[in-house]
């Protein structure tokens, strides 16, 4: 079992609310990622970080933002949730070095009503 | 545009048989290719990684091949068991400035019947 944790596992929230999805890892990994996955579809990278104070946007445009103040913590925030944000959000981390395996959290299933 | 295709959305086989899943990609030259298993409602779990200069990699009942000429990887599960039922994802590992970022296929849902 990977030492990477996401909370909450499930979240149902009303339109316009601000939400923060939490992701923490205890493996000391420098690189962390957020992927978005709709049912039956591929994972799309929306944000990544190569270390503290480093954040980059991924291939899929997202209205969410991220921060990386501590190595182990990589939260994702939506300032104003909309139904189009309904999806599964997966956090992952990798060791330093090229092309290493990714460790994923259990995911957060977000539903915006 | 870059594209990853996994041969079918679903594959049904009988217990004990070998499952073969295909991953094809276009317009990309990955240095590495990875395979993951994903169970419903959970995050993917890493299975195997193969480098472009490796033809084949094995781990217990799993085998992966990588043909950079055909731009294809095959993933085999021998002596399949019902517990192998899951969705299997192929992922290309990016290099250069995006080192470590992964591009995923949609996955193939494998069902192994007893």
C-alpha cells in the first residue's frame, strides 16, 4: 500500500462553493501530481510540482489551483465549484529521477450539484 | 496529436488462459512505458516499467514487451485468475522538461471468469 493519502474520499457540494482536496505523502517524494479522471476515460494531468514552491499546469486545462508549501502536502483548490468540475481527482507522487513509477492515492470523487 | 490506444475497452477470458492486452501509440517517442492496474473507485497501482532499449520484462505471471518500431506494447497475464479482473492502464513516460509526467490510455477492462 502506497503512503499517499487523499481526503475526502467522496464530496458532494453545491455550485459556487470553495473546496480544497487534500493530498499528503510520507515517502519524501519531491514530485507530486494531480490527475483528473472521468468514468471510462483516461487520466489527464492537470497540475504537477517538482518540489516546494514549484507548481506547473498540466496538459488538461483546469480552473483549479494548487500549492506546494511543504514537501509532503499538495492541496488542490477550486474557488467556485461548478457541475462541470464533477469528476474523480487522483493525486500521485514519484521519487526523484527520471521515469520512475508513480504512487497514487485512493482518489476523491467530487460531485457538484 | 499524441495518441495512446488500448486494443479494446473490455476483454473477457476464462480462468487459466493467458490474457493479452495491447497498447499502441502515435506521434510520440517515449523512452519508457509503464503498466498500471486500477480497481473500481481506487487509484492506479504500478505493475511494470519497460525501457525503450528493452524488448521484454517479466514479473511473476506478468510479461511486457515493447516494440518501438511498431510503436506498440503487449501486456500478458499468464494463468489468469478471477482476482486479475481489473482495468489495466498503459502509460507513456515523458522526457525532457516534463520528465516523470505520464500520458495514460483509457485502459482495458479485463474480466476473468472461473
